C-alpha cells in the first residue's frame, strides 16, 4: 500500500521482517517515538541512533547482526523522523531536546547503562550524551559522525531551504531529490536500491517532517566539539569512517583527540557505509562491542 506514491506507514521497515519487533513508546515528556528491537530482552543492550533525515531503516543490517551476536539491539526514530511524533513549535529540535529524548528512551526501557551507536547526526547525539551522562554509556560507536569536523553541506542545505518553503512542505521533496541525495551519500551509487529510496522518501508524506529536518539545521549544534571536550570522553570509543564519505571530511583528527578511541576506515564506503557496506561495518562493530581491541587496516568494501 502507498500514500501519494510513497510507502504507507504500515508497509515501512520493519514490516515483513519477523526478527525485528516494532512498537510505539511514550516518553516522560509525552513524546511518542517508534522503537524497534531485535534480540533477546535479557541480552546486553545496544542503542542505535540514526542521522538527520533518516530513520531506524539505516540500521536494518546492524540490528540483526547484533542480535545474532547475542545482543539486544534497539533503535528509535528521532523526534520529527520516521514514524515518531513530529512536534511543531519553538525549541522542539534543539540539541538539549534530542539528548533528553535519549535519556528518556533509556528510562522507559529500564536501562541504566547501554552501549550506544550513533550514525551521522546520531553520532554527535551519542557523543554529547556520553559527555553529559557518562555513567549511562558503556561503549561508544561513532559512524561517520557529526561533531568531529565541520559539515559544509549543512550550510548549503540551510541556504537552499529558506523558512518560507515550509508552506510548500506537502510537495517537498520530490522522490528524485531523495534519490539524488542518497546517491551522494553512498560511496558507490550502484549499491543504492529502489527500496532504500522509498524508505528514506516515505516520511516526507508528513508535512511536519519538513519542519523537523529544517529546524534541526537551525537549532542543533552542528559545530565540532572543542578538543577539551573530546578529551573528556571516558568510554572506549570506536570511530568508523568511510574513505568515500563526501559529507564528513577530516574527522580523523578530531577522533584522535578522544583518549580511548580506535579509528578505522572502510575503503570505498560513503557516508552511509553502515548500510552500504554491512559486512565490513558489522564485523568491526560486533568485535568492538564484544570487547575486542580493534586495530583494522583499511580494506576494500564488498557490500
């Protein structure tokens, strides 16, 4: 079933994937978010946080790989994204609000501590959450993260979406724009599937989605963290970078400022390497979260 040419909510991931369970949870703030889970509830938890304009779909391969490795893998749609609530109003999409959502998700799930994986914008959220609540984060994984280097594309996106464009949100963005952006986010656009385009495009059927992603351009702290803050990260940290990432450039220097960080690259992987090259990414992810010391030479991505 489709709505205006898009996947209907009931058909979006993880529909049809029996290993992944989806539910809606209410946070203390009253915000309702969509949560997906894979693995046994008694296993050690891993919370995954997606990036700007994305959803839990980004982690479709990681969720099952982690569960197969004996972990309870959890991911949620950020406010304004996927099938989570999309509040309208001043101050709804600040850094502080998103950090508060992470804390409340852990609280609702009854988790005092968890390993946390963040991709892109989610990497910055995970990094800042680890600094604000160090006792609640065991290990930290930052995949193509915002927060370690400047993101020029953010300024370009902001320039191309002036505030008056929200009046036309129901018509934005056309499918070809989503496809174009995804091709740029992949190291090899031939790996991009039609299904992936549909999943990333589908949330734009909600007018409030455009308000959310545009508000994040204005109100989230996109600038890299100061060296003194990076030096305070106490958790064992893995930073995964793609050599073909066109969006996050020069992050390795910032990553090296984190005291207990392993920095690895996957050759040929783009900004969405965590889904574009799942075999390599998940192998590194699972080994790190199992406590293995990661020292990986870059290797060719095979998808």
